[in-house]
């Protein structure tokens, strides 16, 4: 049985390179994230091919944000594709509109709390209200759940706090910012190891650079999966 707790981020320039990477990873990886950076490089076509022809699960990471009517229309269109997860910003009006757009489809709406590349200094620069970052993440997660989100995106450092929320029962926690021991942080600031993220309550972890930039991507992915199972 495949372990879909690992989601590999296909953070490569285009669909051709994404498909080549998926072929290298083979049956080891069953779940892929396709982000905004690949949207103009054939990302939706790749999502369809991986899902329809290779039986993979797909997380479309668009982080949508707009007025409610636009979000609802955009999600309704995306829900016609064979997708598993779609991200929107965690503002309650966005989440509610996204759920309306996904009505009747199996697509799960995941709310972004605070990007894992941000810290308190970044929030100050963006005029975000004062407070400790983990507390703000938990507050945004709770409000997103109340608005109907199927899950949230948060750093692994906040996973345990979110899992403890009463509203989190039966909801998903997906954590980017996961780095195997010895990996470079890259642009991430709030990180944890794969095993720690899952132990703290994450249902899925998202790993990109430590897999696709490895000399042997398949071995790197299998090492992460072995850590999760251990």
C-alpha cells in the first residue's frame, strides 16, 4: 500500500520536467503538489496526466485570494479537474466562497494560515496585527475551520497547536517547511523533520527541494518515507 503522507512538490519550470521527475520517482511517490510557479508551464495539463494516466493524487497549490464571487467561480472551474487538494488564503470569506465553488465535488479546500517562509518581522512589514506567530497561525486556522475549510496549511512548528483545537477534529493539517536532517533550509524559516511534523499532528508533509534537487531523487523520497514509517 502506498504511503500518501509524503507530498512531493514539483517545483520545476514546466510540465515536461515535472513528468520526468515523476517518472524517476516512480511508484515510490503517490501524491504530488503542483504550484503557481508551474501554472504557465502546463501545470494543469500535468495534473491531469499524473492523475488520469498514472493514478497519482494531486494537490494544486494556487493560494487563491479575491472577492467571494471570483473565488467561487475559479474554484468551480478547477473542481472540474481530478484534483484532491486546492489551497486558498485562510480569510473566512475566501474559504466560504471556495467551499461553494467545490460543492458536490470531492475536492478538499485547504486554507493557508501564514506562509512558512514568513516570520514576525515579515508580518510587521505587512501590517499584520501584533502577537506571537504561532498564536496567530492557530487563530487563523480556527477561523478557517469555522468557515468550512477541510484542512489548513501551516508550518510543522504549529501543527500540534492546531491539532489541539476543538475545530480541528476530522480536519487535515498539511505542512510544508519540512526538511530531512541535514537538508538546507532554503527559503523556509519555520521547519521540522518529517517524523516530527507527523508526530505533532500533520496528516501530510510537503517536501520539494530535498527530493528534486537530490543526486538520487527516488532514494531521497524513499528515505523520507522510511523515516515516516519508523
